[in-house]
C-alpha cells in the first residue's frame, strides 16, 4: 500500500509538470524509472522469503527517502533561460514610422526624411546621412543589396539607394493601384502587400522594379520564408501563406502566387518568423502557429496593444503601446519568460541588428530612434546544421542572375555525379566529383537563356535535386 500511494502521488506530479513545462521531461522520466525499480526489488519473492523482514523494511525506507527527494526536485521552481533587455541609447528625430537594420546600420523614416543611422556604438547612435522624403509616412522598410524598399501607402513602393550611407539618394518609385502596406525583400525578388492584393516583384535592377505576379487578397504585412519559395502575409482577416510558383511558357518564365494555408478570421498583423514558428499580433495578444502548416499552437496576451513585432531564432520581440519592448524566449510553440524595457515613446517598428561584438534591436518610435541591447548568450550566429542523413544540395542566391553557387554537403566521402537539366528535362551538363566533405560549386549561366533549371547530385542508389531560377 505504501508503494502504491508513493507511485500514484509521483505520477500525479509528473503529469502536472509535463503539462506546465513539457520542454524537458527527461528528469521526471528518469525519476519515475528509479522509483519503479526500487518498488520492484523490494517486492521480489526471494528477498521476501529469505531476508524478510529486514531487507523489505530496508528497501521500503530507501524508497521513502527516494520519494521525498524526487518530490522536492519535482516541485522545485524551474530556472528561466538567461535573457535580458537594456536601453543603450536614443537619438531624437521627427516621429519615425518604420525601421530596418543591416549589421550596425539602421534605416528609418519620418514623414519628411529618410535617415541612415550608425549604431556601431549602441550607446550613442549617430545620423550618417539623410535625404528628403516627399512621399509621406512609410509602413515598412526592407533593406537589401544597398537599396531600401519602402511601403509608402498610397504612394506605392519608394526605393532609396543607400550604398553610400553618408549620401543616400532617391532611386525610384513604383506606383501601385492599391495602398501598399508591407514590403519584403529576398535576393532578386521583392514582395508588396496592399489592401487588395499581394504582388511579387523582380528587382535585379533595383531602380527598375517590375511586377512578376499578383494575388488578389487583402494584405497588411508580408515576410519571405527563410527557406525561400514562400511568402507569409498578415491581414485583417488572418494569416496566409503564398507559394511562389514558376512555369515555362513559350520559352518565358511565368510566376504565380498560390495560397496553401490560412489561419484565423480576425486581425493578424504585424507578424514575424521565429524559427519554426509564425507569430502574429491580434491587437493585445500574439497568436502562434507552426510556420510549415499553420497549425494553431498558442495565444499569448500582452500588457497592452501591440504596435510592432520582430523575431530572431529562439526569440520574439514585441513593441507595446505603453512605450515598452518585451522579449520572449521561443524555443517551442509558446512564447515564455518575458522581460521588458521602457523606451522614450510609443514604438512603431522593430528591427534586429548587430555590431562586431553584440546584438541589438533598433526601435523606431514617435520621438525618434532607440537602440536596445538583448542578451546574445543563447542566440546562435546562424542556423545549426545537423549532420546530413542524406544529400544536401542548396542553391544561393535563388533566384539569381547570372551566377549561382551550389553548396554540396555529402553524407559520406565518395564519388558523385552532378548534372544540370533545363525545364524540359534535357541534360545540359554532367560533372564527376570526388567529395570528402562540404563543397561549393559556382555555376555561370551568362551563356544560357533565363528560365527554370534543375541541379541533380547522385551516386548509386541515392540522389537529390534542387531547383534554380535564372531571372532575365
């Protein structure tokens, strides 16, 4: 009876612990095994007959001691992972409405000025360059390849050349039929979300962006999926993904945007991707879905209205209307362990950046711009690459023009064959490779026609294929 009571109580504790903190159930499992072993040995017939009652009493006492120890460990408070936020420095500017960061350089804008801020010293950010903004407030800024792409509401998409931070210049403006609320950039593609549609753009020539495909739908925020080939769109009617499709018609590459997943019926914007999870603001709370299939995972209330959202692997950041920035650990589907820091005014945008020695968060707000440092001890510099169980063949950039790099990670040393095919399946190139580890192979398509291609790496019994898109 004593053993049954201890066993049932401990099982009850295990169930509670696993429900509340399921991220690390291993100590509970090991403890349960030990308790079961002690129960088993104390009840062996040989011990009961030969050495009873002394051994049985002795084993029962050991079991009681073990039970008390496990009970204390199970009820002990869990230690949150180390994480912290600290306000480092601020710079007064006219009310800034959006922000992005690349390395230590921060890009922000007010209704009259587009500015480049140097945050190499987070405690003392300085303006490196400014240019007049004649297109009103911006909803979102995305910087890539020395150009800043700005969602300018009724003025379409405005592009600035920021290759010289001291002398940023206006590059072009793409007029659009609907108010542009969001913009994102990846390699030679850009995406715009508007009140009536989402558009995919080619930006191989940043000062001449052109529309490749559109999808009728309401969009207020847009992000490229880190894996490529997909967009995530936040809107007043939930979150959706759009797969970027390509086909070849009469020798021309034709793009399309196809919706596969959707979640929600209410406001779900702005949004951010934190590793495997997609987080979207519903006003005063965050909904979290699995980014791969939009399965609902959790809802996390905030302390007030959420005005900005961004994320890095394992961490989520919220800009709260009360003038605070909150950081969450997000190693699973539930944002947890929040820490907060106050900023001078209501935040309007968040963007992660980094100096040579630390990570920071650029925060645009109604009084200018602030730099907030966050603990980087648990933030990796990049994705952790597991040992491949099969071939890994990655193309970057993709789309490209005219040069692409194939990153080859073989599962084992040996001889492999690399082949290149066109969209019709015709073999264009074949190369025998002897691989002992990771290898990069440069492919020059300057003598080939723009379009869709396939690279195939194989050896007897195994193969893997990657798609390459050569833009004109």
